[in-house]
C-alpha cells in the first residue's frame, strides 16, 4: 500500500462552518440545563453572536484570499464566491433570529430551534464551498434535513407537520435525482472532484455526462424552487413558521443558486451549449408559472411563495447567460433579493402574530396605518420585488437583462420584462390592501395588541437599509460581486 | 473480473431508481413513499459502487457510505414526522394531507 | 490425512471461533433471561391467572397498537446504528492510517456522544 499522509486541514478556512456548528452544539446542550423561560433568550443571543462571528470570519477570508484554494484534500474550495455566499447566509440567519424572537409557543423547543437554524446555516456554508460531488450531496442534505425539521418544528400545528413531510418527500426526491446524476458523472469520468471531472469530460461517455448533468441540474432546481420543480414551495412556505419561511426564501436560494452557478460553470464547461438552453427553458417556465399563480393568491405567504418561484426564474436567467456579467448580476441580485425576502416575511410574521391566524390580503387591511414603519417597509419591499428603485433589485434585473442580451438572447430579456410587468399587479395588491382597503371585516388582534417587538422591527430596519443600500452603493457591491466570480471559467468569456 | 459486467449493474440500478421514482409518484401511503425514496437513494449507491469497482478507485465507495448515513437520517426524520402526523389523525394518505390546499 | 485435516482447521479456525461466538451470544441471552428471571410465577398459562368473568374474554384488544416509545427507540437505534458504517473504511486501512484514524474516530465518537447526551437529557430514552 502506498504511504498515507493525513490531509492538512486549514481550520481558519473552515471557520464560518465551524463557528456556526459549534454554536449549534452549545445552544442545543446548554439550553437543556436552563429553565424553559430563558431558553429562547439564551438561544437568540448565542445564535446572533455565532452568526455575527461566522459572517465576520467569512468577510475576513474574503478580504484575505484572492486566488482561492482547495482545502481538506480538495473536498472543499475556499474562494470568494463561497465566502460571499456565506456572508449572505449568515446575514439572513442573523435577521431571522431577530424575526423569530417573539414567535409564539415552543418555548421549551427554543434551544432546538436556534440550534437547527445555526446548523442549517452551517450546512449552507459547507454546501457553497463544496468542490466534489460527495461534499455537494452531503452539504445539500445537511442543510435540507435541518430545514425539514424547522418546517415541522411547531409539532402542535398539523399544517406544520404536513408541510415538513411534504418538504421531506419532495426534497429527498430531488436529492436522490441529484445523487443518481452524480453517480453517472462519476462513472463517465472516473472522478468526483469538480476540476477532475471537467478535465475528464472530453473522452468520457457523452450519454452518461449529459444524463448526469441533467439530473444534477434537476436536483438543484428542486432546491432553488424553480418551476417545474417547485410544487413543494407554496405548501412549505405556508406551513412553515414564518421566520423560517423568510430564511428559506433567502438563504436556501442563495446557497442553491451559487452552487448551481459553480457546478455548471466549473464542472460542465464542455456542455455549456446544452445547459444554457436548458436553463433558459426552466427560466421561462418559472417566470410564467410563478407569476400567473401568484396573481390568484389571497394568502400572502402563498403569494410570496409564487413570487419566490418567479424570482428563481430571474436568478437562473443570470446563470443562463453563461458570462461573467451574469455571474456578477446573480450575486448582486441575491443581496437585494435576500434582504427584501427576509424583510417581507418578517412583516407577515408580525401580522400573523397579531391575528393568530393566516395573513390574507383582506386581513392586511389598515395595516399600513396601524404600523406606519412596518407598513411603509412592506411597501418598499413590494416595490423591491417588482424591481423599482430605490431597491437594489432594480439594478439587479437591469444587469440580468443586459447579461442575457450580451449573450445574444434578447428574447429572454423580453420574457423577463413581460414577467415584471405582470408581477406589478400582485405586488401592488399588497400595498393597496395595506393602505387603501377599507376595513370591512373587523380584524381583532388575538389576546390584545402584542407588545412592540423591537428585535423584529430592528430586523426589518436592517432589511430596509440593505434594500436601499444595495441601490445606493451599487458600485462597490458590484465590484465585490466581480471579485467573487473572477475565478470562474465562464463559457461565454 | 468475475461476475456480470458493469452494464448489468447499471441496468439494475436504473430499474431500481425508476421503481423508486414511480413509487414516490403513484403511492399514497407516506410509509411506502419513504421506502421508495430509500430505493432511489440506494439505486444511486449501487451505481456508485459498480462504477467504483470498474474504475478501481475508492471514491465511489466512500460516497456510497456517506449516502447510506444520510439516507438513514432522512428515513428516521420521515418516520418521526409520520408518527407525529398519525398521532394527530388516524388515516394516513398523502392525498388527504390537504390542510394546505395547493 | 491428518495434515489435510489440520490445514483445513487452520483455514477454518477463525470461522469456527466466529461461529462459536455467534452461537454463544444469543444462547447466553436466552439462558440468562430464564436463569435471572425474578417473576417465575407469570410463566403459568395466562388463563390460570385471569379472573373468571362469566365467559367475557378479558383478552388483549384485537388491534394492538404499539406505544410511541417503541417507535422513538427504534428510530434512535437506526440513527446511532448506521453511524457504524463509517468504521468500515477505517477498519480496512487501519494498518496504514493508524493514529490519524484513531484521532479522527475519537472526534467522530465525541460528536455522537453530544447527540447521545442530548437524547438522554431530553428524556427520549425513557419508556413511557
């Protein structure tokens, strides 16, 4: 047997994963020994500290390395793309802690709640730095399993359990498809490392490579909730606790799309012609389906779920462009999109707590006047989703469209513009419901008006700042996004 | 190498995968669906191990071991959720899980 | 003749030891559960121990349901049990990897121990 040398492990490069995972262990174990009453506070404090520390570690790593390097025997890759995605995920996690601080019930499960949130974020940080097919699958399942549990964590609500079970079944289906695709690619090229696969695809059995690529793409599309692999999204978004819905819509999308970009660009450069067209098809279906279904929703969470499907379309459009401009547009879009998502679900969460029931367009009546700050913020978020200034998504969409036009697919940009115009109707519907709808049915706050939730308001305020800030400070952010994708070998140059 | 060639293993794994996928799509009992999901994951495992044997490198085998653990975690979570749902209602039929109407 | 026999024994000796263990473990389990049983009386037929209720059977209900504790324990068993698969690759290359594998495994077992402490303190191992 050949001589074995232990892989050298660069602990500092792993720090965003390790900090959040370590925090999860601390929260999980210590809260068992604490009285129920202070578990939530303890979990929230530790989780915030860990998210801040992990985010700071990712920022430090981003600043430090320009070239990117493989770590842990090349199973993972440290580069600016991974680090930027980690910063987004940790930021979304931090905001989610604020949003969920006053969530009703489940005090004795607060430790598990925050531990799972931290573990999910840690799994996403692992996933975005995956550099072979095994770590890809492992990372995917790592954060997915945490999200399945988080969806169903309110075990006294049947809707939560149902959503968790549905998410588990559909999510595992997607993972299994991705796994089989990975097996085919491994069989064709004899390697599981991304770079080795890319090097080996030329003399590989093309049938296996193409089938594997298709199945991996489908598996990732399930996670990104792109149509036609989106069917779990509305149910899960509706059934999950609202802060978790916000986290899923922001962080899961970041992780899934960044990994889709990385896998397609680094593993399958030889099949670029194929996957750009496949993505364009998925984009069109997502935009059409997401927007049309959102038009008829009255439940706000379901409406936002369909809106997230249509945004998956816009985000994948950036990848379909297959050029560096698209990669930059994707990351820039994700900044604004994450902030708007978390913020809008936070506003839904507080309305839900007031009513102790689902938030519909009708039950939003008068919300804008009752809580001017949150109402105005929600209006800003809706403008943001549409893609109007002063929200960063405006420029995000602009860059996405220019990326596909750059590639020569003007028709795809036109599809995007049409979808945007359609989406004005349902986003404006929310604003209209909050500010212009007469209160025909008396909406009574359950158990009196809840106390002012400073943590949630702070989270919404941060989301507002990021939403507007991404528009105002577009140049430096685009510079950062450019650095992040600088090392990827885009097929279109 | 003794035994049937790679093609036989691959065909078997594709058949298993298809069986599992159809099972997930057409069966109604969540328990059977979980079984079908396990079948899909293990079809992937079989393909990985067969390729690993043919290529003579161990990556596929390690991958398969990891998948086994992940699959077990998933199965346990699924069973836990099914038990939790069935404690709330007796009849188990995914088509009747419609508190969230789609 | 004897040489052949000895050679065969040499080949099969590990298997013989293995077979002995395989027989001894379940055998001793059965034996001890009888030998150490403290409730011997209950081995009398069930009918003799039951009060006569005018012909109304007090037998078990037709559709017996398992308690949730059963499922819980079974599920925990699966999760902890399957982790053993990570021992296999280590066992194959232990002579080459040696101390590194031991350290890694200590780390892995420590993670499992965290899960165990959690499960224990949460009361999931108590039979209700």
